[in-house]
């Protein structure tokens, strides 16, 4: 893209955003909040897909397990979930290591479909185990601050949800820093681009995979904890996140972390845009998928065979 | 033609499966029918996989076939068997139109696009109440053959044999050569003058039709369609798991995988009523870990002493 | 040659697996054998899990008291896995392998739609506790005299709410319900509520509504629908969704400052610890049973105490007492019939007058299509001090309504 074109495009988007903001400010507010949740959950998947090259179908289930652990830690020790989040993330990092060492490591040489179905099996085991232990009855933590609202003139909206875009930005910033500035991160990027080449130059590919997978498990568990503060959890709560994240990562293009944020923003705002028209909410599901297909097709049209 | 022992055994299996209702009860027959539904899905998915394309559109085509079949019976009064076939044709037509646009995509991008299209079909049907029953779905006044188990079983078996035959034919015909060439190395295939797109479109259309037929069978034998059950995600990953567990790139693999997983799941729940799906998931994990080439692949390695079976490296990305 | 071996192995595999499925009790029920009941529930869901356990509890109680006709009862529980084809296969197994005398169970209309053709094939006494969709009623049809449906149909539930609110505004004149807003989840459950309510409530004033994506289906963002509800400023705000929607809806309502005078939820079950949230206070709800019933109904108390003692958890869904009632209905019918002959059982079932744990004395009357419908409506309850109090029908009431719904700041 030329510079002029880019300027033109971003100017157009800014004006569009301004119009929407003046016309119906809630579209933008809720859209950004929604996009934040999408992006923060999808980023760890993009990380694993970009570096370990596996589609982790247990992604959402790991979020769910993190949320349940947070729930039980909070209830047992009377902790605020936002504090319980940290020890849980550590435990989930270890769980990620165990899962990697026991299962995923051994399928990396096999066709990618094996990893897909392996993680599908893992998702089933995780989901059904939690179901057996905790039953399917939804569980909820009541935290007062989640309903904090702000009134500007006629407009009243919840502010707590901005925690999701904020977390997304922190995760993205942290990951980019990690990948670009740290030794392990640079090595991880090298592995992501060319595992064989990385091996030749002496990078311990297996260790990188282990770190990246466990890191992503810990990150998605943090999102599980945050999700718990806002929503009820139940054993199947993670499933839809797997698919949404997968779709977002595909829309962003594999390996592009900032792309995930942009894709989430576009989808989040357009969904809330449609939802703001009464009675058309049911169609917002189509927007999500139509956008994804559209973007993938347009990109493929530009000559690149993807 | 020389009668080889192979053909004899095939014939025995076919005869046994035709005679199955005479030595098995209605419960065993209904399990067999459920297995067949998943077997057709697994087989057709595997047929497309042979070209290197991974489809997640199974549930979408299954649902289209189911709805087309039910709508054709309800609105036009066409006999059920015919609507199943027509449902398959409708699905094929939809798929070929889609294929024109999306078959350019590869690997994960193709997978996610087929998944998204399936979801779009479901949402459309869900949100258009006057056309296809909306969120509630539709019921048929009766089920196929008035619920006669014997005829229904044979119809299912016929569909299964047809699918196996089709898959086998694809393995043996010229299409197979072209397809393997695409999977192994698309660029070389192009250079050799193979019209990749044409072959992909043919296979995509045919396999979607098979999935539509499976949907029609399901709808006509249970007598209803609903958006949630007819487009259920169960019809995507379970058949793929079955194909993989049996052994991909072969015709026998998906067949064996569907039988094994279908029967095991019935078994587990008799002994572990609460929580049997944990064990089911564990079985999938363990088989993938210890039999990366599936059951058929493992058998070949055992017998052959060969380390590899078929082509196990990644489909081109 | 290797292919031959593979084929032989495959053949062996097929034979072994079919014979394995074969294995199962084929013995005929003699007079010293237990009377077999076959139940199908989605066991991975709390409704099916607790429903099946409550049915087992009833069977154990009956057996401890000497059984029926001098014989013990045996309950065979199979998982429908929420899949129509699995639910249908389970019925086939119960009918042919287990040779049960009665079918019971049930939850989820789409599973039931798959089972109906099979149930019609065997025409055994069937007592069903779930499936509210009118499509299921149509699929059963008017001549299935062996079919007894306990759960109210979707349109009956809607009808009972109309009656309920009319009674409530008649008795408590300060309560106003002229303007309605129904937020409903976009699946069949919510859509059915909306469609039936729209027709039924049109006489009761201004009725409006919009769908949302339930948290149970990957949604959970209700701001748009709540915003529209707030703009329409209803006297009564209802939502028809699932348990997972309950608290987030309240939190988001609070966040956008939406305070209707009546806040009513209609999920099939509530989340654990919902009552302990300050936001839950004075939320109305629709349901068939609550532990408060124990105060006024000894059967409910017996059921509740027995359940807690046996399973060490509190029954969290009305499917538990419903399934419990189904077993007792069957037991009493067998006693009246004096045999297991289906015709005699049907006649005996028709004479049922069972004082159930749900409050109602269950009898069977024709509904729109089928001949034998048990319970015809739900109840209106309210969360008060962390407990569901029954408000309507007044004959079962354990509390009086608190009105209006207190503002968010006063909690």
C-alpha cells in the first residue's frame, strides 16, 4: 500500500468512526469493549498458531478451566478474582507444560490434522471432566465493581468492560516486546518462521514450543479469570471462543498479532452496529462470518495464494 | 476375471451386512444406522482430503441436504427416497457454486471459510421463520417406510455401500492420479497440465452431495429438522476424528474409524453413565498418540514392517 | 497378501464389535424379576443428571417400602447425550435389549423429536418430563393414548403467565403491567416464548421484544437488547434465556441504568449461588418448583430431604421433582392396574390423581393435540432474601410480591 493510500484509508476510517460516535456513541463504546474480549482471547491462539503451527481446538476449554480454577480459588480463599487470577495463571502455565510434554510434543512430526484431532480430544476430556466435577449448572461470582457505570448527559454505560480492550492491548504489547526484544522471543520468532533453520542455528525448538504453548495457556487462563468476573461459567463456555478465535486469526493472517486486534475491532464494531438496530440482532452472527469470508477472499484475490 | 480372495471377502462382508437385521435386533440396527451416517461423512471428507483440502463444511452440507429433503417432501409432496437423492443434488449445486469462489483457498483458510459458510446457512434458516420453520424447525408427517426398520436399514446400507464404492472408485480412477499429484505438489501438477481447479470442483461437488445425502437420510429417518441439530458441530469434528482414527487417505480407514468409535461410544455409556465422554476423549487422544497413521495405518506397519503408510507429510500449505 | 490380512482383520473387527453390542440382558421378566423402567436423559446436563438421580431416588424409596405388586422396581438410565440419534437408539435399546415395561425421562425437544418415531413403534407406556415444543406435540399426534406428558407445552406456559399476572394485578392493585418487553434468546426455547407471549399478551397491553444471543450459545453481551428495552421503558421486563444469562443480564442492566418496575427471568434453571448476589433480590421468575415448596407440601419436603441425603447436593432444577413424580405416577398406575399389561396401565394412568412434590395434584387431560397432558402451567416466583418464594398460584404461595423492583443504588 502506498503512503497516500494508507493515509486516505485511515482518514476515512476516522471520519466514519466519528460519524458513528456522534450518531450513536454506544455502538463504538460497546463495539470496542466487545472487540477487546475477542482480541484478548484470540491473541494467545494466534501466538501458538504462528510459532508452534498448531490449531489448538482446546483453546476455549483452557479458558474454561482457568475460569473454574479462579472460581474455586476465589470462593475457597475469599479472594477477589482479579487477585486469584495470578496464582491460577501460574498453575495453568504448568498445566500447559504438562499438556505439551504429554501429548502435543509427540504429534508435531505427524500431519497437522493429528494435532487438530488431538486437541479436539483434549477439549472433550477437559470439558467433560469439569462437567463431572462441577456439573453443568452455571456458576457466578458476584463482584460489585463490574456494574460500575458512567453517565455523560443522557448516556449511561458500563465502564468495567474496558478492561477487555485494555488487557488486549497489554497482551499485544507484551507479546510484541517479548518477540522482538528478548532473546527467547527472538528465538521463538525464528522458530515460527523456519523451525528447521532455527534448529540448525542451535535453537532448542522443543523448548521454544514448550514455552510458547504454556505461555499461551497462561494468557488464555487470565482471560478466563476476567471472563468469570463478567459472566457465568459452565463447562461448555469455552467452545464458542475456540471457533471465534480461529476465525479471527484466519482473518488477520497467520502470524500477524496486530492483525488480530484490527480484525477484532472491525468485527466488534460492525456487530454492535447491527445489534443497535432493534430486531436485526439475529443477523449479527452472519456479519461475523461474512466478514471473515470476505477478507480471506479479497486477500486471496490479490494474487497471493493462501 | 480371476476371483481373488479379496473379492470373496468383500462379498462376504457385504452379504453379512445385508443380512445383519436377521441376526441383530432393532437396537443394533439403529446403532448401525448412526454409524453409517458418520461413515458417509467421514468417507466424503476423506475423499476431499486426498486433494489436500481440509473441509469443515460437513455440517453445513449435511444441514442443507436435510432441509432440502424435508422441504421437498413437505412442499412438493415428493416421495422420501427421491427427496434424499434430490437433497444430495441440491447440496451439490450449492457446493459447486460455492466452490467456484472458495476453492482457490488453501489449507486453514479453506477450512475456516467452509466452516463459516456452514454457519451462515444455519443462521439464514434460523432467521427466516416462514420458509423453513425458523428456530423451531420442521416435522414430517411420518418417517421413511413408515418406520419399517428393515427397509430403513437397507436404505442406509445402500447409501453406505454407494459411498464406499465411490471412494474406492476415486482411489482407482484417473481422478485419483490427478488428485494425488495436486496434493503432493501443486506446482508440478500445474506444470504437467493438470487442470487443478476442475478436479477440485468435481470432488468438492461430489463429496458435498454425499454429505447432503447423509443429511437427507437423517432427516427422513427421524422425521424432523431443526437448525441446531441439523447443522450441529458434532457432524464436523466427530467424522474427522473417525477418519483420522481409522486412517486417512484410504477408503477402509473412515469405515473402520466410524465403526470403532460409533460402537465404543455406545459401549462406554452403558458402563459409565455419568462421564463416559471423558473416556471417549481419552481414547481419541491415545489413539492419535500411539497410532499416528490410524488403525489401518498401524495394521499396515505391523504386517508390512514398513514405517510409513500412504503419505503422512503435511498437505501443502 | 497384506491386503488380505487387513481385510480379514477388518472382518474380525466388525464381527467382534457387533457381538459386543449384542451382549446384554435378554432375560424375560418373570414374577420374581424386577419391573423394569427405562429412562433417557442428557446425563451431562444438570437437568438430566438430577432428573435421573431423582428418579432413582423414587425407585429406591419404593423398593425400600416393599416395591410394587410384590416386585421390586429397576430403573435403567441411558444417556441421550443431547443428540437425537443417540436418544432414539437409547429407546431402541430399552425396548428390545432391556425389555423395559415403561419409558420415562426427557429433556430437550430436538432429542425428543428424534425419539418420537421409535416411541410410536413400541407404544409402551411413556411418561415424559421434558420437551415443551409444540412441534413435539404435533409429532406425537392425537391418537397416542400410551403417551403421558408432564411438562407444560410452550403455549401452555405462556397461557399460565397471562393468568398469573392477571391474578396478581387483581390482588395487588398497585402493580402495573401495561407495557411489556421480552428479551429472548434466539434459539427455539426463547423464540417459542416470544411467539406465544406475543399472541397471549396482546390483550394485556403493549407488547414488544427482541432476541439476544445467550451466553449458553457463546453470547453474553446483552447491552444492545437492554438499551432497546430501556428506551421502550416497559412496566415489566422479561427475559427468556438460560441460567448463564441470569446474573450478567442484571449486571449489565445496572451498568446502563435500566430499572424496570418488574424484572422477570424465565430460565430452565438458575446458576449456583444466584440468590446470594445483591442484584438477585426481588427478581421475579417462572418455574415449576422451588425448595420453598417444602414449607407447604410434605411430598416436596420428603423428596428434598431424601435427595440431599442421598446425593449430598441440593436439587437445583425442577426436572428433579418432576422425574421423581413421574416414577411415583408410574408406581401408582401399576398398583391400580394390577398388572403390566399396557392397556390396563394406560387406563390406570388416566385415573391418576397424584399429589406431587411440585404442589399440583397431577391428573391427565387432553391438551391442544395429545390426549394426556399433566401439568398445565408454570408458577410465578420471586427471589427474596436469597430464596425463591412462590407468589402465584396463590394456593401455593409462600410469600407476597415485593413491588416495585428496587433501584440499583438501594442495594
